[in-house]
C-alpha cells in the first residue's frame, strides 16, 4: 500500500534519506529502537508498548525499547522529559494537554506530548497515518502490511479541536478494560464507570493516567447532593436536609430519587465542604459537576424552596441554579483554582434569571433535540428551539460543552455521521469547547445473561456493534472537525469491508440515502419516527439483500469479513425490515405524499435520492375479469408519491418481461390510455365534484383531462418521462403534476383521494388488460385511496384507518366519539355518521411540533367536508401544560367556538379559521347539537 510519508521501495528509501527522512524498518527488519526515558510516565510506556505491538503486526519487525538515547531514532517524551530540547517544549506551550509534537531532527523522530496522554495520542496518530491501523471495535481492527517504514521531515504540533471528547459508559458497569483501550485508541475520553475510582483505585490509576487527561476525571452530576449529604448518614439525625413532599420528609435512601431541601443552608455548606475535600485530595485532577437527581418527582415543596422557583417559567430551574451559585461562591472563596461544571439538564435547563459564575463550564444537555436533522436545520422546529436556547445560555456563560443523547434514542444501525459532522462545525463556530455522548461496551459487567445478537441486537452488549462507525467518525471529527466526513467514512469502511468494499459501498450509500431523504425525527426522549419509513421505496429491500449476498460470496473463506457481513444482515433484518413491515401493516390504505427533500429530475431515472423518502403503493390487481387477482411478480407495479408547495410527483416502476412488444401509439391528449402505461386519478374532494385523470404511455406521451366529461381544454403543465430498463425488465415513468389549475385546496395536511391503474396490451399469457389498486374500476371515486399531502396535522382525517393489532384492533385511529357517532366503511367513501347529540374529537397535542404549545399564537384553517340536516358545531377545547415542582399539571382553559356549519344534502367542504392562543394546545370537537343526521366525510387542518 502507498501513503504519503511511507517509503516502500529501496530506491525511494535511499532518496528519502537524503531529504532528511528517518528510516525505522527496512525489509521487515528494525533499524531503530524506541527510546523511553528511565523515569517515563505510564503514558509514555503505554505508547511504546502499543508501537511495538503494531510494528510487529504490520511489518514483522521487533522494535526493542531502550533508555539510551544514542541507540534510538524513535524518541518518546513529554514536556517534562529532560531529554527533550527547550525548543520542542516551547512548541507545546499553551497547547491542550492531549496535544503532541511530531518532529524529525538529528536523524531522530520525536513524539513529544504536552502531557503523557499527549504522547500516547501521538503514538496512536502515528499508527493511524504510517502503519494504516484502524480500531473499529474492541477486538476488530485493521493493520496495513508493509516491509519498509520511514518518517518524512516533520515539524508539526497537533491539538484537538475540542478539549472534551467524552464517551460516558452506560448500560452496564465494570472496568470494561478492552473497550476503554479501544476508546483511547480512537482518541475518545472514557473514564472509570465509578467516577473518581480512576483516581482513588491504584489498580485503575495507572491505566487511566496514561489514557485520560487530568480535566476529564469528574464527580457529582446527578449525585451532587446525595454524595455530600447521604441519607444513610443524615436521615435520622437531620430529616430537614431532605425534600418535604406532601407534608412529609422523604425517607428513601436510593440515589435515583433522593431529593434534598436545597434551600437549607446547612445542606449547601455540606456540599461545598464535600467538593473542597475532593480538591484537597486530588488537586486539579478533579472536576466537579453540579446536577440534581434525574427525576421529575419529589422536589422539595417547603416554603423556602418554592420561594426560589421562577414563577413565570413553571419549573425549578431558578431554584436549582440559585442554590448552586451560592455553593459555588463558597467553593471559589476557598479553592479559586477549582474546576466546576454546571449542568443545564432537561428538567432544570430553562434559562434562569440567575448570574452564572464565568469560571464555570456549562454542560448543556440536549434532551429533546432531533438527530435526524443538523442542529442548524431550520426545517426542524425541535432543533430551532434547541439552538435558540443554547445561544441564550451562551450569552449567559460562553464556557459551554455539549452533552448529547443520540445513543439513548437509541441508535440502531442509524447513520448519524453526517449530522454529527455538521453539528461539530456549528459547535466550533459557536465557541463550544466539548462534546459528550453515552456509549455501551460489550465487555462491561453485571448485566446478567447476554442474549444472542440475532435475538436482541439492541441489548447493551451488542450496541457498539451497530454504532461502531459513528464512534470511529466521532474520534476523527472531534479531534479535527474540518475533516471531510465523506472521505473519513470512505477511509474507514474501505478497511472494514476489505475486498467486499466495492459492493458494500453501494450497500451503505443506498442506506444512507434512504435515511437522508426520509421524513420524521430521531431523538431522545421522543424516539425514532424515521426508521420505519426507510424501506418504503419499492425494490430497496431486495437490492440491499442482494448486495449483501454478493458481498458474502466475495468474502467466502474470510471469517472476519463474514462475521461483519452477518452483523449487517442482522441489523438490516431486525432494525429496518421488521420495522418497515410493522409500519406497512399499521398504515392501512392511506398513502402520504411526503415533502420532497431535494429536487426531482423528470428523466425516467429512479435513482434521485428524493425517491427514498416517498410514499409507495403496489397493491395492483386485475379487474374486468371474472375474478380479481394480484398481478404476477413478473408484472409487479409500484407507484411512489412526493410533493412540494405546487406539485405532486409520481414514480412508476412497472415490471415488464416483454419490453420490445409494448404499444405506445397515442399522442398528446389522444388515446394514450389505450397504450401500455399508467393512469392516475386525482380527487381533491372539492365542492365542484370534479376530479382529474392523467395517462402516460411508455414513450412519455400525456393525456390529462378534467372529469367527468373528459374536458381536455385545460393544460395542467404535466411533465413526464419514461425509460426502459432492460437489466431489471421494467419500465420507469416519472411525472411532475402541477396542481395550480386543479380545483381544491393543496397544502400540507390536506386530504385528497388518489387511484392508479396500469394498462397492458402484450399478449404473452401472463396478463393483458387493465389492473388497478385493489382491482377497483378507474372512475369509481368512492373506492379511491386516501392521499395525505405532506405530513398531516390531524390524524386519520379521512376515517379509513383502523388499528390492526393490540387491544384497540379494529378501532378507528385517532378519534374519540360517543355512541351517537358511527364510523362507516364499505358504503361509498368512508365517513362518520352523526345522530342528534353525536360528538367526536381529536387531541392535537403536538410536542415540539407545529401545533405544539409555544409562546406564539398559531393560525390554522379547518376544512370539514359534510352533508346532512341542521347544523354541525365545530369548536376547540384549550389546554395549557405546565410543570409545577417537576409534576405535569394540565389545565383546561375553556371552549372556543369555531363555526356552526349549516348542512346541506349535498356533500360540501366548509372552510373556517381559528387562532390557537399562545401557551395553549387544543382538542378539536365536532358536535351535532341540532336534530337531524349528518355525514362527515373528511376533516383537514392546515397551518397558515
């Protein structure tokens, strides 16, 4: 293998020597020893050990260590080593303690660390660049093979972009030695699972001293008050130290829910004393985190604690931060050098009206953000709000680092690397000094029997197996956020997949495109609404499985590669295929025209990334025969749908073994529908009672008309293209359908109806004639499927979705109604039949969504399509959610009338507006208060 700085031939070796290169290995023989000083630190010794191991694996050469500088041309040291020149030490002045210097001087190559950890990280960087070593997982690595190694003329200092690049062990305890070695090799900081055990336990001390910078060791967090004021010690003698809840002092001793009386000055003093005692013991090697229990319950209700709360924000953020600043002041008076960190945690993260000591670092926790979108993505309201809050905190205290929660969502083979790259650039731009994420290790302890990977790939022992790429990329980009993430991924995956990489690159490119172009969010604690949609594109599942099978053939005989491919197959099956199957079963007959995330080129090529996120349907059956039947696999037909503000887009994939026999004689607005091709029927559910028919043949000729009556005078501006794909034995049609001239409301959340049909003229014994969705006739509008434009704000506005499993199986989705309202299906279009007194409603609780409670009012438009006698009342019930001493309190704020609809025998769409007040969310009600029956065919909600 060739690489800059690596000499692999004798000729280049000789030339390099003239240029000042330092030869280390020649023809698999060591040309040097590794110098490690007599009083070397554990970090320097560990660096030497790692270098020796990987030189042996890469070249076969045995590099001995020596304490005699004259014997070595490979020198390890720190700024504290007497052998290192003043000039080299000066190069590292003011640099972060993990920084290191690469320098060739006097026919020697030096790795000099600003600390012992810097020396070790320098060794790992050397192995990465010059021996092509990658550490994918504990026990899974790549080592480049070579016979010659030399180092070019170098004089370069490297330091990390972020001071903190932490991974916090979770899911199970124990030392997890192999995993923490792996983390350090990727230059990620991972301390002891027991906090300061890395400092207090002699067995762990040397291990962590070598691998962890001094500022990373920490104590406190959720246990800030518990450790300083343990209930086991003080509960009997000082019950007043603990939270007063419902008139009684807490008596629990478990740390997860032990709240204290924060206003108690003795509690505050005990915490300050405890922190100072740690600093006395460990000096500046300890950083103290100020947090509170990870619980929304049992915060103290005493008069003094409640007086500390900010009454305008309905949470205890002001209480917590006010008390912490009092404690911090006491500590800084005694220990001005103290390293103190303040948590801005989920339940005490709202911006408090409290001055924050500028010597502290704010640890900003991102519960609630979305990791499917970059933090600066303005299309994601969750991230817009999170970024706004971050910036407000930065104004209060510019010393900030991030505590992320993608791992907790959880990540399940989730390609978040590009979002990570974008976010790290944002953090660097904002001056944020660190990044932290939680991680599970396979060799952690005390978690019971570990299930097989196939049975439970989400188990904590298996999670690193499907997150490994994310952590490898994190190691690279938190050290240098300017790196091209695509190049980083390509470098890592090419080594991980070896001789199968060409195939697996296609595989992973496809799955990343599916993720990038899907809709939905992903984040703790609201979960993953994105993954179930990733395999909606017709043929994607089969293509991914086919590529895996191809890779497995290439990997025959290579147990390592086969093991890695087996894992990918388990992840694809368990995380994507199973979830998509469940989603398809739940969604019923509703089709969604998702908003296209990127431009769609109408050229008959289905490879546009946008089509990965489309809604798909493939339920084609024959009709006009004695008995409907599903089209044979050779003729399988699928349709994908996307939308933007002005257009619908359609992708048709039609299997066809007889591509040379297709009929395509029709011209523009001629008998195109008599050729081989596709027909689309769009019903905007308008009062004019019209719908639209579009036919396209396999030459891309278009017929479009207003129905009924086949009015062809309007030119809707439809664009179409068709290509014959002989390799896959199919034809592909793409359409762009402008809706401007169509009668009906077109906006996100609106419900239309749609129908698709295929015409085939080829007589080859398979089938010739007409087929359509569900085998329904072309112009029978009552049988058309529901088409929701974009993401609906109102669930099941067409009343055709029913629960398919669980206790609610067979029940109408989304709506609650009394006994005087009956869902009707199978009688024309689905609808709700109201009797006098009938009432139905839907809660529009939309956390962090467009309709969610916020400090701004929201204007909405409602479209109710109904018929009948008398009036139908439309109203809303307003709610306000607040957290009082960490408990959710939901308050009804009364009713607002929206409109009394005067019903007519004809089905009519009634339009109305309403403004949701600030700090409210609503429930929508329809109530038949007057005598007479009514039918409600659909309800749509638009955000104006």
